């Protein structure tokens, strides 16, 4: 289960074997086992305006035991669904641990979710209890009948009417809690897909999902471990990336997790936080990296101790990769996965597995290939769909109440991702784009990610989305929606300059023939560009043009 440092990538692939015990519980594996021998070891470090608060493994075990008792007293048991609706905080971690100890299923909800996103997830999952704050409690109360299964709401901000207070709920409980004996396949976590191409679906994971992520974490973070190690991510712990790529593996390996107050991402503050807390490893979505590129001379201005940076969620791109080498002095290890099966492809600069523009190779322990429509692995150079072979401990148990959708996810033993890619002669996988995001123009099949990366490299561009706009001559043309950096003025001259910039760097087939300036580019909670609205707008615009 643990990926030990090896002499080479090939030797690790040959020698690795899964060994997950028959009784496996995420809370015990991440916290309780270490609390037995190192109760005073730092587990969480909160940084707020220069002040640090340290929470130890012993404290996490004690508080999660207390909450587990409190939840059990309120009818939460094995199989019950507990919503955790909080930003990064100590209480978020405690709530996760308590649910796992009970054998309950955690339904993480991002703090930024609005009523529509909440309604879908709360109604579909049938949550019976929620741990949240006053703002979250108000949002949940507004759901009405869509939250009819929700009986208990505990707020970290204190009691308010029918909402119970965190301190008051935990106050009567002081005894140790004996975790339920869970197996690797017992449900532990329900994470909803981001819904970029359709309604979100609840992907149900067993306790083995933690084990499935450990090799990828070790692979992309140079087998990080040790009392001086510190990990940070700006990603919400409600997202698979923040939770399974960062928080839980870090706790498992004894790495203290740093977090700050919940507020809008600021690249200057991000560098300052990492410097002040001595962060040694970070998980940074490509969107965050693109924003951090605007900070000049970060190694000169900030006393960084970074050893590794991992990135996933969208394609990183060659420009961001080179920026990491120049500005941070390290190779950013890109990796890949989905909510349904995560952390299966990756780079490891420490092992020499690193290439600009590629999302890496299969992480030892996972079998990944680029397949054709019949489920057959394709040779190097041919575009197909990324697929993961089952069984795989990182793979979901299935979609909640959607057996047909679960079955459609597979062709034989291959779990289909819907992501198009090409494998090169050296075995590196190069991401092209989502199947439904692919742009077909004058016979070319164009992935939007490369265009968006190129657009973001223009000095005036903050973020961009590239979609296909229906065109009678070319089938589709590339249209780009561009959000500019502060101080930049949208003009036709600037649009012309951006078009030329992309054409020179990519090709005449890929540059955006049309550019529309927008105030912002909507993102999922995982930092992925939501293209659906732009595709629909481009289609409406094309239809209107044809009518006229």
C-alpha cells in the first residue's frame, strides 16, 4: 500500500503490490494510530495574520471522539450521511474523522456553494446531519423540503433556534470512542462530480479510497515525510483534490497541514503564508499557479522552503511548467484523476519522470491506458480516451442510485474518463480535452486546454475559456472568452494582438478567430473552467447570425 522510494520508475512499477488490511478505517489510519505513539505531533497549523495555532494528533483524536459520541447520541450511525459544510478549519477535519469512526458517510459541501448547488447534493444524498457555521445553517434552512431528511444541524458559531452549538453538543462527552470496524469497501465518502458537462452525480467511495491515493501522493511529492514537513493547498477540502490529494494523505504520513482564513485567493498572500509557516510541499491547481505567475521574483521576496509542488484539476501547460523551474526552482509535478478515480497519472521529478506539457505516467499500482471506442489500448501517437483498469482502490464504488450511469462509465474492465489524450513514445500521457469540449474545425480536432494555456500566457490575460462556435464553413471555429488582468482595457487592438499571439505560438488551426472580453471566467470549486455556458452562448450567437 505504501510506495517506498525506489531506484527508478520502472522498478517501482514492477515491485509495487497493494496490501490493504481487511479492517481499514480512514480516521484510524490518518490520526488515531499516530496519536497512540506521538500525541503531541503537530497535525494542523492555522496561520492568521502572523499568528499560528497548532493542533496535535492527540487533540484531533480527542475532539473527533467527542463529536462521534455526540453524533451517535443524535442517531447518526453506520451508513448515515453527514454533510460537512465548512471552509478549511479544525472543525472540518474533526467532523470527517468522527463520521469515519461511526461508519457514517461524509458528504463534503464547498463553503461557496449557492442554493442550487446545495439543493442537488443535499436532496440526492439524503443527509441526516450537518456540521456547518451560521452562514451554512442559514443556507440549509432555506432549502425547505429539499432537506427534509436533515434532522440535526450543529454550528461551530453556536446555537441558534433549532441549530445546535458545537461546544454545547460536545460538552457532555469525554470518553474515548471505539471506532466501528469498517472494511476497505465500506462506504465512507460521497463526493459529487463537478457538473461541468451535466448534473452532478454522487460518487460513493469506500475507506480504501485513502489507500488508493497514498502511492500518488508519495510519487508526486518525493516521498515526503518527517517532523519538519509542512503541506498547504488553497483548494477547498470539500473537493476531492483538497481532501484526497492533500489533507488526508498528509495526515497519514505525519505531515502537518497548514491552512489560513477563508477568503478570496490572493497570490501575494499565498507566497507569504507558505514562507511564514515553512511549507515544504503544496498542491496548487493550475488556476492558482497562473495567478501566482503575476508575482515577480517570489524566491527573492519570500523565504520559501518549497521542495515539491503538485498540480491537477486542469491541464497545467508548458508555460506554467517552465515558470515553476524559473521562479520556484523546481519542476511542478502534474498529476491526473477524476472524482470517480483519482491520482492515477502523475509526474515525479525526483525519479526523472517529468516532461513539460505532459500529465505524467501511470502511478505505480494503477493501470491506465489511452483506449479506442472499443476499449482497446492505442499505440503511441493515436488520440483516444484515458481509461483506468479495475479493480483499483482509488476507484469509486458507484454513483448513488444510478446503476445505469455507473455501468455506462465502464467498457469491459476499463473505467472511461471522457478525457481525450495521446501517449507519446516514452509513455507520457498528454491531455487534449474533455470529449464534449473537443472543437472540430476544418477537419482538425482541437482540445481547448492548450489554447487556454496559451491565452493565459499573454501578459494582458488573467484567465480564458475556449469553445467551439458553430460555423457553416469550418463546422466550428475557435471562440475565446477572455478575462483581463487588472488595469488592462478591452479593445479591438488588444483582441487582434491576442489572436496573433496564439496563432504564432500554436497554429493557424487553433487560434481563436473570435474573442469576447468578459468580467470573469466561472470555475468549479476544483478550479476547472466551466465551459458549458460559453458553448451555449456561442451556439445561440451562431443561430442568431444564421437567422439574420
